[in-house]
């Protein structure tokens, strides 16, 4: 669980994880990667019994990889600190992994509030997931498959999750297993960035900035820094 200054929402996320673990009937550890935190994120995670990794990198792929490196489980799940996992999500993940027919996947999602702008954004996100046959919000797989594809690509500043899904799906094809999203247990996505930047900001600001940031000729990625790396509640 990567967490950058998440003292406000981290307790909610940790409690949801504990409930999901209990519902699954499995043993699990929670690893919180405190990324460049200046608040009480680290102490809150420690008090909750989580393994805490202090990370100073401005690279979400590297932050996710640092969490995996500090973990010991055979099944890996990554979800952001401001996202609320569904109580039944890990039950479905374990069932799919144990079937032997699934390499891993992502997760369905719902927004924590509604508006026209959010509805259109959600529709676009779901369409991208469908057309690219990828996942979102929460990603999961076995450790050996994670290692086989090299984890998250640390050369990417954004969209590391979509790239991970693409490579995991390709790994599944080579091993006769499917990439599958958890559908019956959607995660709840926090909309605080929409609260701050506006319900239509994905179309007016983020999309253009994301295109620029991925263009090697474009050095101006200030919005990406503000949105992903320097965002504070």
C-alpha cells in the first residue's frame, strides 16, 4: 500500500484491508510504503501493526516495488492508501489464483460520490479497461509471476499500472492462464482529486499533461508532479 501523507485516509484503508483479510480466512501481512511523508502516516501504520517501509523516491512504480520487496506472501496485492478494498475482494482473488486458470488481474471500482463529470470519467476509464483488456485500482498476482515480468517498470512516471497489467496479461498468455478483473467486489475510489481540481479535470488538464509527460521531447511535467507526486490532502 503506497501512502504519501495519508494520515487522514490511511486508517480507513487499513481497516478495510483487515476486514477483507478476515473475510478471506487467510493469513496476510499489510505493508505500507510511507513515501516522502511529513505527517503521521508512518506512526499510524506502525500502530496498526503494518510493516512499514520508508521510501523517498518520486516514482510510484519504484514505491510499489519497494513494498513487494519487503513482503513475504505468495500472493501479492497492491492498492493505494486512499482506496477502500471491498470486504469480499480477497476471497475472489484467492479463488481465482487457486483455480490455476488465472495469472492475476485488476479490480472493478465505484466512485465514492457521483456527478456528471465523474460519471463520464468513470465511463471512459471502464472503456479503456475493456478495450485494452487491462485492470485498474487494485492489482494482484502470484509472487513468481510478479518476478517473472520484472514487477512495475520504474522507467515510467505514470501509467505504470496499465503497463504492469499489459505485461502480466502477456505472461498469462504464454502460460495458458487468463488475466481477470475482480468483478463482484469493486473497490471504492476516493474522489478528493476531483474535489480539488474539478469534476472535469481529467479531460481539461490531466490527459494533456500525461501526453506531454510521456513525450521524451517534453520536459514540462509540472501538473503530473502536482497531481501524482506532490499531492497532499
